[in-house]
C-alpha cells in the first residue's frame, strides 16, 4: 500500500469508547480519515486503563505512560515541579516519548500525519519525518484555557493557572506554524490561532460525533451532566449549576432529578 493512501493518527487519549468530549472529537476525526485512508494509530495508555481500542485502525501502537500517584499530596508535588520548570501539566505528562513514537512509526511513510491535542504538538519532528503533510487538531487553545480557568479560581490556583497559560502561549507561538494545517473547534478559536501564530494555516473543524444508533432507553424527568470530572472546566460548570441554577429548577419542577 502506497504512502498516498495511508495516514498516521497520534492521540494522547483513546478515541474509543465514546466517553467524554475529547474522545468524541477525536473519534469523529478518526472516522473521517478512515473513509479516505488506511489509518495507523499511536495512542497513549494511562496505567490504570485497559489497553486502548481503535477498531478501525489498520495498525495500533501503544505508548504506556508511567504511574502517577493520584493522591492530593502527589498531585501537589507534581504541579509545584511544573510551576518551577514552567511546563503546563498535560504537556508535561505526554512529553519525553520521542524514541518510542519513532519506533512505533517504524519508518513507514504517510500522506498525512494527524496529532490530537496541543499536549502532543511538540512531536512534530517525529511526525513530519514520515508524513508528507502534518495536521494539529486543537481541542482547545491551551493558553486561553488556562487563563479562563484562572478567572474562576482563587489564589494560589489562579496564579498557577496564569503561569501555565503564559508558558502555553510561548509554546503555541513556537509550534503552531510548523504544522501544514491547524484545526480549530470554532471561528473564535481560529481567529485566536491567527493572532498567536499569523503564519499558521487554520481551518475550522467543528465539534461533532461519529454516527451511532440511539440505544433503547426509558424517558425520565432528569438532568444528566455527562463529562470527565477530572477536567477543570467541567468541575467549574457543575459548581455553577449546583449553586445558581439547580435550586431554581428544583423549586419550579417537582420530581425533577439531577443525576
């Protein structure tokens, strides 16, 4: 099979199962690519997770991440070290695997190399060495993400987030224009990318989901929040809903349940 009919897909999180906003966006893009190319995937695996699945991948390579204790003291220590080094958290988590990624690519050639999330943007040299064109899919603009989260937190968390945001902005200025194409989730995000990196080529790829049939279900008078509760904006959204919106809804709609 020639390189013109093959694509490489590098993602820090598995697109499947379809659980959470990040995997849903990644899976939608993977499904789009799979209609046109034979797609080889390289996925990262967290220590506590089962082996990642990517059913439509022609070839699947896995990078196993080291164990990170999840207790509060360990997290505090890691983030303190990141602050001192000036490295944003998830960029730090997924860095340092250049050799493993090159080994998994194994010298194969591709028409297209797609990198999911800015956290892995620094792997451009490894991807570009084997791919005619490179694409970076920005689920968020990391510098903006940190700044907005900082605006809803108290000191010292707000100060830490702003420092991470400044460091992310430095990285965005250095990395975005290296890719053949940058995908943004909205017109607003695309405009911000052009401000940060005027030389970058940007295209809006809206958030969407792969087509799946609707499962059987019973109707309920309920509100459900579906999201990763280790993701800070989701935590902030639920806090806001609980404090300012849920008490009003509960008074107005007897029997309404929040699950």
